[in-house]
C-alpha cells in the first residue's frame, strides 16, 4: 500500500527530493582515504634506435630507464602480494610509444598460450591502459596474450562501458623464456587522443592475468570497493613531443559477392544466383591530436556476424546491438541512454541515437494485388557518412555525425509490366553531442541534438514523419572520491508530418492514444506534430565499503517519440527504480567472492494508475575452485497493462513469481560447461514458463576451440492478445486466447586460430518457435481479478474451426449464423543463419576476408508434433548462400 500511495501521489515530487537531500546529508559526512597514485616516468629514445618488435626485450633500448614493478594483487586477495611479479618500462620517440613488459614465472612450462580471436583473450595475458586525455573517465586498452594474440578496446564511463570493436593500428609480440614471458608493444601516437604532448600527465594502469592461479595483479592498486576504474589510475609522466604526426588514414576496399538459392518459378524477380562487385573508401583525418574526422564514401556496411534470431508477439520492436565498424567505433561519444539504472530495466535501451536507424530496412511497403510479385530491397543504401569528434585537453567532448541515405524502390510486376514504388525516401541524419568536464573532472554537463529530414512523396507522407528532432541535456556530479553521485537529464522530442502520419504515430504501440479508458491522452485526427518530454533523476553510492545503492525516477510523457533516429520502447510511463548490493570484498569459506542484490521497479502512467510492481533478490558467488553460481527470486504482485490490448482498456494480468539460477565450471579448463535457467508461475490465470540454456566449450589444443549452446523455452497457457473487431451489432470485442509456445535454438561456434593474424571462424544458429492458441475468448471485464469474470470463453457451440479458410468462425449468440471470424493465429517460425569466415590481417589494419554465409526464414503452420516442424522447416529447408570476398588496404 505504501508504494501504491507513493506513486499515486507522484505529482508531489517533494517526497523524492526529501529522500535525495537526506541521502546526500548522510553520505557527505563519510570520508574516504585516498590511495596514493604511483608515477611512471617515460624516457625518450632516438627514432633511429634499432627495436625489433619480437617480444624478446634484448635490444639496448631496454637497458635505459628503470623497471616499474611491485605489482599488487587485485583478485582474489585484494592488496596482497601476487604469486608472481611483473615489471615494465615505457619509452617513446617522435612517432611511437614503446612498452616492454617482463612477466616473471618460475614455472615457464605452466604458462598458458592458448590461441583465440582478436579481443577474445585466453590464457595468460597482460594489459596496458592509457588515459591519454587524462579525463579520469575514458581510456585506450592494449592487451597481449602469451600466444601473441592482441586485444584492444576503448573504455568509457570510468570502466562501466567497453568498446571492443575498436581496431587501431599497433604492433605487439610475446616470447616465452626460462624466467617467464615477455611482451613488446609499439603504439603509434596517431592512434591515441590527447592534447599538446608537452608536460602533460596521462593516466596509466598495467594489469596481468596469472592463469595458473586465476589471479590478477595491477601496478596501481584499485580496491575492489573503488567507485570506478579509470579515475583510480596511476600517472605516466615525461612524455614530451610537440612534433607528433597527426592521424591520416585512407582505407579503400573492394568486395565481390555471389548469391545462390533455389529458383522459385512463381517469382519472376528471383533467379538461381546473383553477383555484385562493390568498392569504396573509408578514411580518418586528425584535425588535431584529439579531434578526428571519419568519413566514408559508398561504405560497405555489411556485418560479418548475423543478429541473433528472435520473435516478438507483444508488438514492441526488438533492439539489436550495432555491429557495423563505422558506427561502433567511438560510439560512446554519441551515446545518450537517458535512463540506465545499474539494476537494469526494460527501458535500458532507450536512446536518442540508435545507429541502426541509418541504413536499416525501408519503412515503406509495396502493396500487391493477386497475381503480382514484388521485389523489395532488404536495406537502405547509405550514400555517404562522416563523423567529427574527440575530446580536448580542457575536458570538452565533441561528436558530430552526418549521414545521407538514398531513395529505395520496390519493383512490382504482373506479367511483363514492371512498376516502381518508392519505399524509402532520400533522408538526411544529423547527430550532435557535447560534454564538458568540470570540478576537477568530478562533474560534467552535456547536450545532444538529433535530426532526421526526409523528402517524401505523396505515398510515403501518409506513413512517415517529414522531420524528427530530439534533444537532451544531462548532468552528473560526483563527490567523496567519486563514491557518491547525483545525476539528472531532460529529453525533448518533436516530430512533424501529415495528419495521417501523426495519427499513425498516436495509435502505434509505444503510444496508443486510442486507449478507451485513459482520460489523460486524447486521439486527435487533426494534429500534424507531436512534442514530448522525458527524463531521469538518480542518486547512488558507487564505492567505499561493502554496500552500493542507486535509486531514481524516470519518465516518458505520452507524446515523446524517439524512433526516427533513436530507440524508445514505450511512452506514457513514470517509474521508480531502486537497488542495493552487498559485496564480500575478501574470500571467505568456500567463496573467492560473493554478493547479495536487492532491486525493485514501480511503474505508473501519466494518469496516476499504478501498473507494475516487481522486486527481486539475487545471490551470486565465485567458489574457491573457480566454479560460479547464482540464484534469484522475483515477485510481480501487481501487474496491469495499458498496451496488452493494443488500444483497448487497461487490463489486470495475473500476479507472477519465479526463480532464476545458473552455474558454471572453471573457465580455465579445456572443457567447461555453464547452465542457466529461469521459471515463473503465479496465481489464478497465470502462465507457466521454463527456459533452459547450456553452453559447452571445448578447446582440445591451443589453436582450436568450439562451443555448442542449446536453449529451450516452454510457455504454457499465456494470455495473448489476438485482434480487435466489431460485431454486426456494433459491439467491440478484444479477442484473446491462451498460447502454448515452444522455442528451440542452437548456437555453434568453431574457431581455428592458425596465427594471431590468420583465423578460420564459423558461427551457425538454427532457431524455431512454434505457437498454438486455444481457449479463445473476449475481454468483458478487464479490471476483474477473477479470470472467469474478466474473460468470456467461447463454448464449443459458439466457435468452429474451418480448415478451408484456416479461420475460427464465431456464432456468439448461437443463432445459427456466424457473427465474425478469427484468422488462425497458430505459427511456426523458423530461421537459420551462419557464417564461415577466413580472416587474414596481412599488415596491421589491412585485411582479407573470405566469407560463406547461409540463411533462411520460414513461417508455416504448426505440425502436430514439435520436432516435425524442426524436420520440415530446418532440416529440409533450402538455404540462400552468399559467397563474399573483401579486401581492404589501410594507408597511414
């Protein structure tokens, strides 16, 4: 009752502000003893010094300077001496930074030199992290394994976010010897971002994994209860070079592809094969050492690995992570996830910029008549794109992105005549983002602006916005050595278009202005624009001690619309999120580490109705034998939905509760297994769900590994919306049914790493989901907690299935004549996607790809037995084959 009362009075935000002031008052009185930061002095060498990057550290250069050592253990026994020591030196000339690392190990035979893909580090490894902007929040990571495999990434948000798609040009090698193993790195200054390189300090950390003991040690101690990662780094000094060469890279590419598939004689656009040749140029130009222009002409925006298969039955769009290099690199500059609770949320992906809007599937649909065939493009062509961004030495981050996508046409034929229909207009996208660090980097304030302008024809202006604009401002303040934080942001959006286009937005699933019992929203057929707001206020404790917490309120007004350039799941929501974690910072008993988490979410809408309550408790642990396990319980004691009936009234859904659990064996072993599952059930009218997932990984030799990941999900008797219709008597019916669904998928990965620069990789995933509906009904009293009163289930005399029309015919009043029909909603959705990739990096930054991909998507009626669909749709399917050759060469 407290939560319901709190949320119903959410128009009085002073209650929340009192809590914030109280929490600030308590936390501000706590003092944290800062750890002294260590200093590493780099030394200059002659650019002509002979230095071969072979990992052996036998050149005269490494006799200069002094070794930085005295590493300290971070895990499992924080602040204890490590089992083995590490030492390093850093040198530089006019073009490069050189790093030599000696990883001591008296048992050289036990050093693990497993091969792996780039960025997928296995066995023993060492990592150097450079905060070259010294903003205490972002850094560049360079890692090397004992096998010589490289890993690199950009780290942001003080260690909370990592971008492994960043692939800079640098050189590295490792060498195993009697005293352990050693590493040499050669990193061009041009690959880093920094201000004037004179009397300027950089943040520095060196971290080592000692595989035998599953132990990590660091040069600069960072306690496990520290508020962040990068902000705690040591200092690299004495880098002085005013003549650093600015970045200039040109990377032309050429591709050749061949597609083969089984010929469909009914489709005149389809042939048994097709071929294409493409070429383009990507480039980078350093305006200064810290600001860079990225550009691309006729880009190749294909992605090597396919998106995971998924199916959504609730009407909401699916979110897929970006995998295209141009958009992934430095993506943290453009990121504006304006509500990202550390405890997670179904709104975590909401963002003012969702790069997959650019070059995605065309928005328009080519409508065909009987006897006509259509050939529609799969994606929109990006004519060109450019980015300008970086971070200056005074703490100003800048990101500007401009992209233009071309017109796309679908071809429709009925015999010899072929007509073209515009399905995607010429569109310009713009994103601008700035952030300024203040208060010794403990505070920042930022802003973002996104714009999409489209040149619509008469057909598309009925369904698409002519223009869309969104903007936001964000602010974060940290204090007490960044252990506490207070943050807020505000978002505003405006979309403009024809009356028809704005009407479509109002009735779309994120908005549903046609809701029959929501007086706070009004469907307006005359509107030609929508303007909405959103935002977030949060406070939290990030470090210092065993406890961390966060609480906040976030909202999206009914008119907020971000899905032209960004991503938004739903509007008309206000919710409170809170979470608390107790961490065990020292090993105890059978555990190396453990934690207990509590979290809850409370959702209301702008009409003041409490719609959702969820609270969770979870325990996680890593055992002394390096096995891991977790167990959690959740309860959803109050569930109402305004979107379930997709424009109908708010409906009471059954209360639910359940568990999730999982465990995994020692990740260091050649054969390892992990298992995860979750289940839910509840009160009368609830449904049963059970999901099981396994992951088997085996690496019989250092160069070869494979993993097999089966997953099976069972859903029994879940209430599912079917359609809304009007009877001959003028009564509106919201038709629902109970769904039984089975979903099965397998993911298979094979990796054969011949050398660190030559690899053969395979990924394949068959996926099938079969759903069958029963107990058809219509909603008669949506707010009733008694399902017998809430739903009217059709009797056998009222509903009849007709095979010829594949529909259910309903004689509601039993008058001997059908009143309406319901198309059979049963489905069997199958998909298969695979890629076999030979990758050869013949020089740093220049690559050859040979790719064979297979794929298919099929929707059919379910068979009587589940595995009959597996046999018919997957094992007996015809696949589309694509053979691709791509060659890139990077000039720098």
